[in-house]
């Protein structure tokens, strides 16, 4: 019998059913406003359809800013009217491009979704040798920076490009008639077409000159190379060809000479056939290169100069007297002798900012006939001249400069003589700053010319001699911007667009290929002959260097941090929250001091009751009288006694969100463009609160977290000696921990099963994987105060460990010799303190995707579960935030959303504005408050690979499966793949003798595997 009862869904439906019925039948409360957009004939007729402006015909609420690039903000959703053939909703497109901002450079693939660039990947085509570092991965977010300059300004007021063009032309005509100087001040361009335009500009303006200024100078190395080979360039070292590497003050795994050497270096660091390269590092600051070295000598720059002369004597047979500190003589002599014995398989590099030192580098490598050293294919990414910049300052001071056009530089911020530049700028009749932001310089110039981001621009690059790459736009300009090259063309009276000019100029660089092919591939490489020459007064350089006097007081060694670099992207929250690989501190710069100097000066660090790290303040004064007050202090293991370190790139105020205005401007101490300054340091009052993501410094005797051995033991002993399997008790018998299970195992041989392999020998701690993970998985930024509370949201962290003795092997020996309870308590307490010059190891840690995952068994709502493919899943909608899973995770890799981090003014970062949210990956949902999240092993990427292969009717080739971190890793440390494919690389790595699991004795059976670190000591 049927029921006649009527049910209501709400009280409103009961009381006013007619209104509810009308709403139910009206799916869209407001009509879709297609006429407002598509009915505008003027707007439609003024546009042209291409792959980059297809958004004329599509609108999504999340793409409002992209539409602004075309017509203006559109806040209402509009369906496709004519769907472009090239665009399939939900399917990513990739475009090859290259980037060089005057400091960082790389060959890239840019991932776009529905017209929005959302992620940077490495271009792996043959010839594309430069991979993206952490900063370049983060540059995708800088595209959507709401603080960008949105239109040109004249005298601080919004203007038009026609007015800008007219004003510059008037100024140039006046300069020509009065004989006033016209100066183009740019960063190193490495762009053949731009340099051609500048040459044409100078030809038309006889009083004009081009001054190249690098904020972080390599002028001494350039001067040395130019004096020997007649060309202003830098050697592009190939460390993969070196069996012995000696570095004297060169952080070649960091930003030395632009970086990009880590890939070649890592190839020689993985033991193969019982061999691997050996690396000596002589340095003051603890760097990425020092952390990777087999033998590290912490010494002052004064001692580094003497050591370099000593090595020169050994390799070349010279006998220049040196005054090297006695405690270093034995090790430096050993390094020199081994370098000479290595011959062509050896290489020496140096970062000492002294022309004589750089001449000795060339002499030593010539004497070795080093295979890693070649004058063919030299780097063209630094061309700056300290001498010419100093002359420009004098000319401006004298009032000789009439018109100053600046592009890619911010001298008001980066010059130590900033005040002198500002005073000189007041005497310049017309000053123009071509900039993406109204930065410290652009805010003081006559004209602030808004230029597009590199992802909105056309361009070309010749990063090394013989290579040619194109920069192409992946989105139409979001704002009313114009490229520097377009303005130059207008000033030169050159007709057409810069695209046409670029295409015409590129014909000389194409090496027999076509424009379309280079545009598709991103790069073309041709053979480059080695430079002739090679002689200089090397003996005189050695004598001069040996006679250099040590600084009085402390040596300040300025450097650039892995995250912030030279400071161009200081308003990028991903980079501010990125923990420094060495100190593990984010949101700050600080002075690093050795433990011995810290004790003498009364400086200290301590972990306070809430778990945060606090440190002393210090006042710093240079020999020239320059001061920097209240500088936070980090007591840094491995810092050379008598030296301190301080990073550039912080302390910016202009065009910055308030949250990003952190740190102090160390450029003010960069006198004479020299990273070495004589200083005094004294303790100041108060304590600084750091945002540190890692409290512990050492392994405290727990050698099963990072397993290490020496090459000798690796070659002569069985694997069970150097890769010991943990033993547990079963039925009162000692058995291998890997053979004991608390859970039943399942058949995982059907379908795909994913493993991620991490080789500790190849990992340099660069952090590119961390930023790539942020971009791919919409990881939120939480800010300094939350990081200090240990609430950082990084899905992937890179733990850094120091040895408490001089080596990890000595740590293990000390632990093994513990006798009794009281001895163990005191010994382990002492082992928590890092050594004065410790060995360092990096270990990337993310969710281990355990096959026997302890998190899964304690979740009361089954929000976390395991898949047949080996991935530990998170169902965010099921999660109720008990955090039992985080408590039960032995790896501490789960992250809890304590707050809503998007659309929340309390967290005013990119997720709090419409433009910033353009970077979000639509394949990954944005988590809400109260939800647990963690590494998903990029399930959206693995599933896309499976679906693509299925659609194309083919099997998946090894290497197709990738995660964001494995894709970003330029050293090959991270390898991802299917272990059910017997021929896959990861399957072979899983069977390698060096393979082990993190905390193996716990029995979680992770799908992330590590490889024992081998040192060639």
C-alpha cells in the first residue's frame, strides 16, 4: 500500500513552498552574463585568436586575472563559445622556454592549464643542460605577484606608454643637442637580439654607452679570464669529468658563477665499479659544497689565499713563499699532491674575489690539462665590470649623465654606495627604470616603466657560447606592460614588433635548424671552438697573492642564500618560508658565527620552552665605518674561527608585502663589490626569535637514520657490514627486523606499484624538490610565527645532520664504546652537540607510503588508507582532525591545517588574493581547516600517466612515471618508478646493496628507499 505522506526538506519549504519550487527549477540564480562579455562588438573585434589569448572565449572565476590581461576583470563564469582546438579542458600543455634574470638561468618546460602557467619543469632535451633551482621553480608564483607594477608611471603618477615614449625621445634629443651622456645600465643580458638593439641604439646616440652591472659581482674572475683569453666570460666546468675536485672558497653547488654544476658533480659522486670522485673543500662559511665534501677545511679567506699559492707551487713546480697557518699545511699539501697526481682528471676552482687568485686557478688547470676545464662553450651569464659601475657613479655625481635608462637592475637597493647613487640620480635629467615592480630604484626615477614577467615575454639567450635558446610567452601580459626591447625598437625607429625583430635576428644563431624547431625544443646547440691564448704573468700573480695581508679583526664573508639569492624575489612567500639547507631557518638572514667566537663574544642560541629557537643580537661594524645593528646571530657548526657569514638579498622595503619585509640589507656592507670585509662584532641587547624547522643538530648516535660508510670499506667489506640490517627479538631469538611483520602482507605484484629511491650520495640539499612540491600540490604558506610553532606545512623536508665528532664514523665508534647507563646518558647528551668542523648529511623526508602504515590503523574514520599501487591515500572529506595518524607516524611527515590558509587575511600570502590563486593546480584540491595532509606521491601525476597511456593504447615506458620532486631533481638523487616493471631503474635500485629503509626496525615496509652514503675520505 503506497503512502500519501508528504515530506519537507526544510521549514522554509513547508511555509513557502512556491519560492522553494521556483529556486529548485532555476539551476542558476542569475543568468549567465554572456552578453556582457561576448556581446561587446568593439572588444571582440579588437582581439585575435591564438593559443595565448583563447581566454577571450572562456572565463572561469579562478581565471579572472588572466581575463584581465585581455579585456578587464570578469567575475562571472562564462562557458566556451568556440573551444580552441589546442586546448582540452583538464589536460596540461607544456611550452619550452628559457630564463635568465641576471642572476639565475635555466632551460625550462612550463606547464599551463587552461591558459594559466602553473608549474616549472626542467627541459631535458639534448643540449638543455641548465636545470631550475629553487628560485626558478618559485618564479611561477612571482608571475602572480599582486605587488607588480601594473602600468608605467611618470613622476610617480600613472601614465601611458605613448607619454613614456615621447618623454624618453625628448630627453634623448636634448642630450644629443647638449652633449650630455646617455647611459644604458643593465644586468648581464646574454641575449644576442637585445645586445644588437643596444648596439643600434648607441650608433644612433653617439654620447650613449652601455654599462653592465651584476648585483653580485664576478668581476675579478671575468677580468682574469679576459686578460688570458681576450674574452669576458667564465669557464663552464664539467665536474663529471673530474676524479679529484679541489675548491678554494667556491660554493659551486650553490650560486658560485651562477650555479648549475650540481648535475655534473653528482655523476661522479655515486660509487660505480668501486670508484667515485674525491672532493676537498677549503672555505670559511659552511656551504652546500662544504657539506658534500669528503674533506673540508674551515679556514679564513687569508689562509685560503695562501693555500691556493701552496697548491700552485705543488702543481706547477713554482717556489713562491707562503705563510699558511701550520695546522692546515699537511692537509693542503696532500690536496695539492693528489691534484697533481690526478692530472687531467683533476680540477681546481676558487671563489676568492681577487684577480690574482683567479689567474692562479687558470694556471693550475692549464698545468693539469684538466678535462673538466674547457675554454669552449664558456659561460656568458656574467659580464659586469666593477670599474665601469664605479665610473658611472662618479659621472652621475659630477652631473655628466643626462639620461639614464636602467633595465634588470636595482642599484638603490644593491649598491653599497646607494646614497651616492641616489644623490647622483637627482642630478640626472631623465631617469628610467624598466622593472616588474616599483622597487627601491623605480620609486625614485622619473619614469617607472612596467615590464612583463619572463613568462609573458619573447626573448633569446646565449647562456654558453655555442648555445641558443628562445624565451616564449606562455600567457598574455596580465598588466599594461612593455618589454625593454620594444621600447628600444621605438627609440631606434625600428618598425614592426619585437617578435618579428627577434625572428629575423635569430637566423644567424640557428645552426642550420628552423625557427619552429628551436621554438618547440627550446634550444639549439652548435660546436664552439676553444679560445686561443692562455698566457699571463702567473708567477707575478702568485707572488702578489702570497703577499696579501690578513684582515684585522673578523672576516665577514657575504654570500647568497639558496632561497632568496640576490633578493629579486624577496616578495615570494614560497622562498621566504623555504628553510635554509644548512641552518634550517626561514624568514630571516643572520650572521653565522663559529662556536669559539660565539663563546668569546658572549653570543648564543637556545631552544626555549615553546620549542622555538632564540638567538643573540650583534652589532657589526666594518673597517670602512659601515654599520649594521641588531643582526640576529646563528652559532654555526663548521664556520671558520675568525670569520662570520651574512647573506645578501634581505631587508627590502619597496613593493613588498609587510609580511615579507624581513631581515637586514647586507648589500650596505658590500663595499667595493667584495664579499670579504674586515669587521668587528659586539653583542647587542635583546633576543631574536627565529623560525627554525629543525631543533636537533646531530643524529645523537642513531646511525640507522642516515647510514654512512667510506669507499674503502664499501669496496672491501660485505654489505652486511656497512649496511647493517637491524635485529629484533622474535620468540626470544635475534632475527632480522625486515623479516618480522605485525600485519598480513598482500599480493602487490598485479598492476603498478610505486617506489621512490633517494640516493644520499647524489643529494646536495639544494631544495628544488621542496618548491616543486609546493607548486604541484598547492602547499600553503603559514608565515614566520606559525613555522616557529612547528606548524610548517612542507610536505617534503630536507633534514640536515651534523656529526658530533669530526666524522660520522667517529660518532658510531663513540656510541659503540659506551659502557653502562650513566655513561650512555652523559655520552648521548654530549653527542647532541655538533662538532666544530663536522661532516654534514642531507636527507629528504616525505611520507614514506608504508605498506604496513601505522597511520592507517589508528584513523577512526578511515580517512587514510593504502592502495594496491603503494600510495598512502588521504580522503580529506573523511578527515575529522583527530591527529592520531600524526602521533603514530614514526617519520613525522603529516601536516595539520590549524587554520584556513586560503582566503584568510590573517595569512596574507598568495592564497589570499585572486591573482595569487592563479598558480593553484586544479588537479589538487586546496585543504581546509582541521584537515590532515601529507605527501600523496603525486597521485594526480601517476594517474595522468596511466590514463594517457591507456588512451593512446600503449604500455608505459620507464621514466614516464614522475613525482614533482623526482622531476625537479637535477642530480638524479630521486628516482621514481614502478617496481613491478622488472626493467625499471627503480627496481634495480631497490635491489642494490646500498638500499635501506628509514627506521627499518619499526617494520613499516616503506615504499620510499634510501641508499647508503659513501664518502671517499
